[in-house]
C-alpha cells in the first residue's frame, strides 16, 4: 500500500510538471477577480483543482472559439513627458487603452489626467500612493483605494474609476482582495506581462508580445517608458495583421466570456 501511495504521489508530481512545462499562457492565478468570486477556491485551489486548471489551459492553447481581442493596459503615472507621448501615439494609431492611474500622480498632473479621458481612453484605480498592498492592513488597503478613487474622480469621471482596480506590482493577499471586493471593485490582472518596467529596447517588447500572444489578451504595459511608446506602432501593425481588435478592459469584459479570458488561445502574430 505504501508503495502504491509513493507511486501515486510521483505520478501527480510528473503530471503537474508536464502540464506546467507545456502550459503556454499564464501562471496559476486568475486574470480577473470579481466582487462575487469565492476567494478560497480561486486563490488557493486544491491540488486536483490545480491539475484541472493546468489541463484546461493546455487544451485552450489550441481553442478556435476565442475572440481576437487585446486590451492594452498602462500602469502608473500619469507622467509629464512619456504619458503625453503615449496618448499622441495611441491617437495616431486610433486605439483606446486602459490606464491604471495613481491618484497622487494624477493630482500632480491634472491636465494630463484629463487628456487621458478626453482621448477616449479608460481610467481605473491604481491606488493613491502605489504601495505594496500585500504588506498593508485592511484599513490601509481601504484608504488607498478610496483616496485613489476620490483623487481621480475629482478630475475625471470614468465609471471604471469606481469599478476596476489593479494592485501595484500585482501584489496581494486573500485579505487584500477581500477588502477590495467589499468596496465593489473587480481586480484586473493580466494575460501577459511584457516586462517593460525593465530597461528594454522597443524590439524586445515587440518580440515578447509576438511570442506570447493569446486571444483574448490583457497586456500589462507601463505609462512611463519611452521604449513602450516606440514599440507600439509595430505591435499594433502586427496584431492587426493577425486579425486582432484593440479594446479597453471594460469592452473586453463585455465581449469575451470569463472562460475565454481565463483560458485564452495561443495565436501566431
């Protein structure tokens, strides 16, 4: 009996390892967390659930019913130089994106904050001061969220400011998310992190996005990087040639199902 248990345990480890290597989409974490989601099963799934998720991701890589939609999201800022350049480039490319803005920075640059909205882009809550929320108390998380919301709302009135947020650096705990859920927010994470927060060249960003493209997709980018701005024309041209449509996060949530978002398909771009 003991030998069978050992063999069974080894088989589970092998299965998980094979699926993890074969998995081509994203880590074992949700892409979106809604206010109504049960966190115990979503954030800390049992081993059978983890295996099931990995298996579903592997199958989804070749799915044919996934819409070719991509939402470009830009964290942080606004900034006095790079954000106006980014907005100008998006306008030239006829694209609307989603900006997760920091309340403190938005207050410092109210004119740029208003330009984000005036250009048809979406603005959502990225907290007031950009702390690591996993190190904050529930009261501190609540204050960061509400202050960020109120600071942004004092300048612009995008409904997403009151309904969508992204935790700084993607860091959170179950307690963090529960506090955010109680405020009525959806937590928006991402399908792919370009890594543009590092010192990358534009060609590095383009190559990464082409190699990791999924449908549908929420792409993590940053508002303060010149290389990101310079990469956008080629990124947009490549994805459009592959049949993709650029949308905001709110549009994506209306146009794609939860299953499609959590288990996107791989696509050549």
